[in-house]
C-alpha cells in the first residue's frame, strides 16, 4: 500500500484525500499539510491520516512515498522541486508554475536528475468524453482535424479573481486539451473581449474569446466565461475534413420539478469531472512502481508558455507568436 502525502487541503486537496482513501489496499493518505492547520486536521480525521508539522516535513516523511500538491498556484514549483530533490514522485495540480521561468526550473531539475518525477493535474485527459473525442481524431474517423470549438463556463469565481487567472488557471485546461488532441504545439494566440455581462466584476474582463493556432494550421476557439451564473458547463467539438465529433452532456442529469422538465447542470468542476479524477488518481497510483508520468512537466511548461502569450495578447491587443522551443530528450 503506497503512502501518499497531500500538501494543500482546501476543496481540491480534500477531494483528492477522499479519493485516495477510497482506493482501498492500493494507497493510503499517510500525511497532510496545510497552512490552515484546523482545515488540515479535519481532512486528516476524515481519511484516517495525520497532520505533518510542515510541508518539507511531509515531503521528507519516510511514510510518504509520493506527494500530491493542491496548494495555491504560486507555491507549486517550490514544492515540486522539493519532491524532486527528495526523489519522490509528485502529482501537481495545474498550473505547474505561474511563469515560464518557474516551470523551466522544474524541467532543469528533472533533466539533471535524469528522470521524470512530475505529473501535472490536467485531469480532462482522463475524462471519458474527451477520450472518446481524442480517439475519433487519432483513428481518422473525422479526417484531418481543422477546428476545435471549446466552451468553459464557471458558475462564479471569487471577487479577487482577475482576468489573468482566467487564462492561467481556467483556459490552461483548453490549451492542454488542444495540444493533446492535435499532437502539436500552439504557435500563435489572440484574444477578444466582448462586452461584460450584467453585474460583472469591474476588475475582471468576462467573458473572453480566445483564439489558438496550432503548428499544422488547425484553429482552436475558446469561450471562457467564469461568472456565467447558471453552473459549470464545459463543451468540446472537433471539426474535421470528413465530419465532426462532439462531447455528449453526460454529466448533466434529468430534472423534473412541478410542470417543468430539464437538465441539471453541475455546480463545479469536481462534480463534472469526478470520473476523470478517479481515473487520474488510480492510474497515477498504479504507475508509481514504474513511473512514466503523463501529462508531464513538459506539458505543464508548454501550457504555461501559451498562457503567458495570451496574457501578452490581452495587454497588447494583438496576435502574439508562441515558441515553446525544442522538447528535451527526457520528454521525447
């Protein structure tokens, strides 16, 4: 039974802890840590674990064989680097890092170590609907992929949330999906700002229209609307030279109340992507004995390169070129 340590026990970290505990004799939550010790203690009690006195203490704990990082985005890189230095596999929530130089530090550390330690939490790759679409692209069912249409709507975000975070914390999922679907890097980006919706946060441009161009010429458009109000709604369609494949609304449930009937919308990403999280964590734990992490640190790095280019496009109002550079042999 593998001992897992979890750094960050907020909504995402607590959910990971419950899913790890549900894996039975495959894994257990050996220790947790959060700057909010009371929160960490509640999660530890829920899953029969204990609270580590600090983040480094958790990483160094001999009972912790692998680490999940679910802390705030700005802390990811430092914790990942500490796990690499300790020789322990790590599953880091996205983004890998909030800047390109910070992500580069992770690549450099893994290259120096001569092995890959880091998996990035792009859980959508494990979602049954995204996998079905990917299969239709890969087997040629729809011909050559030409256009990918994406929708990413949140019910709401906290007031401190800023436009940059829409790109670096939300749209980064679509960036990864586009790279994964097409098997190509993104070479340019652009961004448009429609008018704000009623009651919009004055510090947040919402919604946004994002445009991505892949190396082979395919185009990707993303509607990102983080205060859509009605629920968490993610969609994807790939248009090819012979047809198209689209996501089925499998996460929606039929609701009948009084004289009306309709579909219920998930409230958040945890309910929408519950099967994907189960599959992600199961595969991660099963693969720890012969670790070959995917999505890798390179995938986290490349997504952040594109997200930073989108931030530049937001600032300049122009299309921005993207270059991730050559892929190191370690990630070939």
